[in-house]
């Protein structure tokens, strides 16, 4: 994958696992002064279909187009698809410990530093 970031989006833990849950999962949310570390991968349609099923698209997550800036060029090189929480899903809660640990490992592997709180 290509390492870089998505401009104008902030990493949030505001996607409830189910209504009324106290546990929240990772999401990105528009914020004009933010940028979220990302790794972009080329996927074929069958891989995208598999991800849609895993992410429960379109009932729990939506797929949107976002710009991707490559770390090596600092320029927008592609417009990529990203999953965001369905508008009915965000809500208060604390981050899932298992998801936070997975995200921390991915951040370290990609050289992003610490996961934001």
C-alpha cells in the first residue's frame, strides 16, 4: 500500500457498535484543519465487494470518495474510497480496546506514530 494521509478528515472513535452501546469504533469525520494518516490500496471489484460485506455497507457504513495525499510527494495523487459511519451510527462511547490495539499496531507499522485520543 501507499502511505500518506486524507486531508480535511479527523480520526474519531464515535461509531457505536450497536444502538445504546458504550463501546465505539474508529471513524473519520470531516474537519477542515485536520488530516488522517492512511494507507491506500488498489482493489479490484471482488475485493471491494468483500469489504462492503465486512463493513456492512450501506447499513452501518457508507463509502465516500476522499482525496489521498502520498507521503513521498505531498500532493493529492488519487481520489480514494473510504468507509465512514452511517449517519445513524455515531454516538458517545469509549474506544474498543481490541480495535485500538489493532490500530496502534497499524500506526507503528506504517510509521504514523501514536493513535490520537
